């Protein structure tokens, strides 16, 4: 000490040496007892990791990034957007639009004074236009939305290997393990299968294969009279395919208000002659033939078997959650049948692991998954996210479109809820008459005591857009009188909503 005091330079050197030795001792201590491993490990740590980049998953990831969370999103497909953007909602709407243009030109232009010569179909160009729409949207997610929100996009198979650990088998090779404070399962769904009907995506197809036909089939059998079956049946029916829809039940569009469904079936089969229906029919099996497919069917309630023949068969009996290989068993995630069990905040039995979209109970809708993705992220951020399941719209994008929100008439009767009903046909709507597109109606159901909207059902042109007036009304607890007393521009199709609401609480003007 005396020496150091006598020479200040030696004092500084001595202190520096002691600090250096102390630092080395601390580092050695940390190595032994595991402290400071965060600085030594190459494992990436995130506040939120989303497995699945479909509508629910990528929206959740973007929202997490917006809220300042360090976020990663994992998907095995590569291009973001899931089934919806790649082989579902988006490509089907592109083909529905193209086929509608052709059908209009072939069948409706003449009565409007428009003549067309040399009208033809170029399926290859239709598919190119479809792919252009897909690429623009999927690339926008990764190239713009993820980058803007600073989301790391990992292309590979994500598997939960620990309560806070995900292992990713990367598409480009190799494996990467990451840590997560919170995990969101958003793995979507897959097409349901039928025993004895083996899908090859060539002759016997799911919606994925039906979006890739290289030529217009002569005959198409659609198994299932739900959303997917009727949309894809409409696409190819408009282009000239003879379409037969086989449905196990004695009605089409299960879950849709029966009054609306009956009129819908009449329009598709009798008026437009787009498709034939074989209701109350079960499928027993299918076999490939030299000319296509032979489908064995029989009455659902018993009876003689029958063979139906077609170039192609579309299996569209619904979808099932896609959870295989996710590693749920590794952490003991509880199931509720085929779906993951969650609470009102979309949490599983492990509170930091959430599940949304098709992986959980409820309608398998892209927009429902999006709302749940945002709600889950807001909840983990302490913002109290919420989804109002009574105000989730559902749309079938045929022509006319079918759109619904809330309860249908049969559900209200079964629940013993007293209601008032108002119906207004598009035949009495001036805009519908001017465009010569007046099939369908608007149906409003409201509480008999309070007049609060309980359900709204539309079948008609542009119903998929008009339904949102009813959705907003139901979200804010509006009555039918509230909508009826709201001024609507004239002439518009949405005036039919106003008139249907007038018919619900009082009387309409134009019928």
C-alpha cells in the first residue's frame, strides 16, 4: 500500500489488476452455477411465438409486434397466409369471379343489349390470374407486414418440445430451438376424409385439387352441400360442367336458416341450373375407372345402392383441426374431442399457451381466427382481449351470395326465445330490379320484448358486403327499429335491409 501511495501509477495498475481478477472469478462462478447463460447461449428468446401463419396466426404475430413484443411466426408451408390465402378463400374467390364473368357473358349480356362473338374459356389464363392474386397477398405478409412489425418468420415445422420451448425443423435443412414466454397455436385445419374414398388430388380431390383443374371437367360430383362444395360447384358449373351434389342430410347448407336454404337450393338448381342435388344420400366408396371415378352411394336411411360416374369427384364434407406432430402431448395440453380446450381468454390449461382459429371450438372461419389472434395477444399484454361470437358473420360467395350473422329461426325456436320476423324480397328493391339481379331476400329476427337484433340472414346480390350493417348493429346491441330509422341511400341494395327491419318492428313501405 505504501508503495502504491508513493507511486500513483502503480496504484492504478494494481486496482485494474484486482478488478480484472474479480471479473474472471465472477465469470467462472457463473459458468459453474449457470448464471449468465443467456449471454452464452445461442438459443433465441421471444415474448411471443406463433405456430402457423394463416389468417389467425399472421394477424396475431403482427399484433404482437405492434405491441412491442419480440415475436416469431413459424409455418411449414413457406408462403405465409395458410390454407386461406394459398389454397382456400383467396384462390376460390378469384375463380368465382372469373367464372361469374364468363357466365354473365354467356347467359345475361344479351338481355342488356350486349352481344359477344367468339366467347371462349382459357383455363390456363384463369389459373394465372388466380396465382397472381395469391402471390401478391402472401408476399405482402412476409415482405411488408412482418418486416414492419419486426416479426421473425421461420419457414419450417414447429413442434412444442417444452413448456417454453419450440423446435423447428427448417425447410432449408437443419433444426433450430427457440424459447418463448407465450405461445399461440394457430395451425388451422385440413380437409375431412371419407373412408373408402381415397383422395389423389387428380381424379378424387379436395378443394385444393379443385382449384387446380387444367381443363373444364364434363362431369363433377361434389360430396357435401356446404360452403366449399357449393362454391366450387358454382365455379365449374358456370364454365359448363355437369355438377351433381351429394349430401347426407335432407337439406343443403347445414346450419343456415332453413327458409333461406330452401330458396338458395331452388335458385342454384332450378333457376340457374348450375347443379343437381341428391339429398339424403350417403357415400359408400369410390373407385377409379378408365373414364374417371365411379362413386357408390345409397339413401342415408337405407335402400338400394347406386353408382354415379364422373370425370372428377370433390370431397367437401368439412374440415378437421390440424394438430398432428405439434407436440401437444409433450406439455400435456388438454383436448376437448378433436379441438384444443381453451378458456374465455383462449388460454389452454397452460396459461402461457394459447390456441385460436380452427384448432379450437367454433366456426372454421378466417375472420373468426383473426379476431381470436388479436384477442389472445391483447390478453397476454394485459389489455383484456375479447371476441363477441354472437356477431361473427358467415358468407357463401356463390351468386347470389348468402350471408348470415347471429341466430337462425330454428335455433330461436329450439331455445324457446320469442321473436319477431321481418322479410323483404329483393324483387321489391329498386336497385336489384335495375340490374336485373333480384333473386333472394333479407330476413331479420329480433327479440319480441326488446326488439334487439338476434339474427340477420341475406340471400342476394352483394349480401357478403351488406351483412356488415347487421354485424355492427348486433355488436352494439341495436334494435331492428334502430336500423329501420337509419337513412339509406336510394337506390341501393342495402335498402332491403332497412325494409326488412321495418317489417320486423312495424310494416315495410315497398311491399
